[in-house]
C-alpha cells in the first residue's frame, strides 16, 4: 500500500465520523447555520494550534488557495446540514460524498490528469449511483416536498465540495503545508458562518445542546482534511479524492443499522454502485 493510499483511507474514516456528527446534530434539532458556526468556532483554533505545534503554519500563497476553498466549504456544509434535517443520512451522505465526480472532472480537464477507461467507468457508475439514491426514498411523485428539497440541497453541497476538494489538490501542488492551507480555509469559513447566523437571527446565540456536535464535527473534519491534503501532495486527485469520500459507507451503514432508516432495493443498489465507482477509480 502506498503512503498516498494509506493517507486517503485514514481521511475516509474521519469523513465518515464527521457525517455522523452532522446527522446527530440535525436529529437533536440544531439548525444548520448554528451547526456550521459552532464547527467554525472549534475548527479555526484547532487548525491554528496544529500549525503552531508542528511549526508548519506559514503565511504564503497556500493561505489564498485555502481562503477560496473556505468559501466553497461553507456553501457545501451549510447545504449538507440543511439536507440532513429533511432527508435520511443513508441517502444524503452518499450523495454529498459523490462530490468526487466534480473533482475528478476538474482534475482531468484543468490539471491534465489522464482519463483512463477505469476512471471513465468510475464516473459513469458514480452518476448511476446518484440517480439511484435520488430515487431511493419513494417514486418521484410520492416524495414529500421536504425530501425533494433535501435532495436538491445535497446536490448543491456535492458540487461545492467537489470544487473545494479540487482547490485542495491545487494547494497541495504548491508544496505548501496542510496547516497553512487549512488555516486559510478557516479564516474564510469562520467569519462567513458567524456573519450568516447574525443575518438570519440578528444574534449569535447557538443552542447549548449544539456545542458537542459542532466540536465533534470540527475535530473529525480537520483530521480528515489534513490526511486528504497530505495524500494529494503525493498522488492524483482523480484517484485519491474518490477514496477519501468513501466515508459515506460508514455513515450510511450507521444510519441503516443503528438509526433504523428504511432499506429499499433502490437505495441498496445505489450504495453498491457508489462503492463500485470508487473501486474503479482507485484501480486506475
């Protein structure tokens, strides 16, 4: 196993834990804007401490790339949190994690990464998985308006996170440190989430029950991003990003087994197709 693959697999595991924190927060009634604001409050000091402890927090161009990624991460996570309030984790999380389709396309088109038969097959399988998962709740005409809205928000989150992950590859390609890039992301993410909450409620008073979920998501997300950045410094985005996004298997399995979310043949087929897509891309 290469070091890049090992790092990507570690990232995958922590992304799955972050998904679970999001779902538990949504189930506890924590509003999306409160959740991501709390995540930002924990995330920014955590990455700063990490950078200072490792001596890798350096003001360079990586900060600028990270700031750009922070904008897309804000869009992605806000819509992801909103989607979880109206949809099941076993559908929303896989759709969100299929953001790697966007990253792969950008890496091939803009970075010149090779488009092999395996990669093309993986993209086709991934798109088929999205289609199956979007219809996994019920026939289109019978899906409640709230569920349809959740699926639309999951797709927005998927596209935005795909762009953010592509920016991670660009930042990693500069030879910068993970701490510098992610600190740049936090410098955008923190004020955006706080300002958005103020605009919505004219206050920044999150519910007392939301702090633990925000902290858990921040820590899991930070560790996942560090591992992903380090893996991308060693290999192709069109191979490694799909592997990191396989964390949805953990969150989806948890939702089906422990949260007793309904299992349908279409939902199961969508998950199988998603795993096959990841395997195909990783093989390339």
